[in-house]
């Protein structure tokens, strides 16, 4: 009998470790553009295609309203799509979750992300942070590299567009 409680305790610990396992990635860019200009560029949930390289279109069914669903069509063979849901819109950015993505496009599951803009001197700091679990056979490093690369491309383009 003593073995069963010990086994149950070990299983509970293992389950909680696996359930809690998540990867977090954060990328930042500093721009000379003031927050208002940056937010004018990125502050519309349906406008990600205007600043994220590789995104062809990004309509959102309820605009900037919480619960709005945007479907990003990518510029790639087969026009893959990523479905995202707006969690909250704030004066400095927004939070969203990905509910449907092909792991070949982005190897993540249980993904949530925040895009935020804060003043820095006369310019801004833009931070894009995501938490997710690797998917599609990717390990932490591969999934993290994919998300980090996506964020870096987007942030570098935000900077370039905002400083025009």
C-alpha cells in the first residue's frame, strides 16, 4: 500500500512539471519615434499585415474589441493562415493568443503574446513578449528561435516604418 501514495505523489509532481513547462521569448527595439506614432502604426489589431514581414492580410472580425479574431494570411506557398484572438487592448498595446497555427509555420501551442509600447526620452521602446509550449516536434530552443526571429523581423520593421 505505501507504494501507491508514493507513485501518486511522483506522478503528481511529474504532471505539474510538465503542465507548468512553457517557453518565454521577449524582444525589444528602441526607436526615435514617439509612442503616438508607433501606436498609430501597430495599434490596430487588424493592421499587423502592414508592418509584419511575411503577412499578406490580417482582417479582424471585431477590430480592436476584446475577443476579436484576426486571421493572418502569410505570403508563402499555400497561403498558410494563423488565427489569433485579441485578449485585451490597452492604451500602450495589446495582448493576444494564437488559437490555430500549423506547427510547420510556427512550432508553438498554448501561445499568448503581448505587444507593448512605452516612452523612452523623445522616442519609444517596443517590446514583444510571448509564452508558449513547443509543438510539432520542436524543442524549446527551436520553438524559441522561430518566435524570436518572427518578433525580431516585426520589431525591426516597426522601427524602420515609424522612423520614416
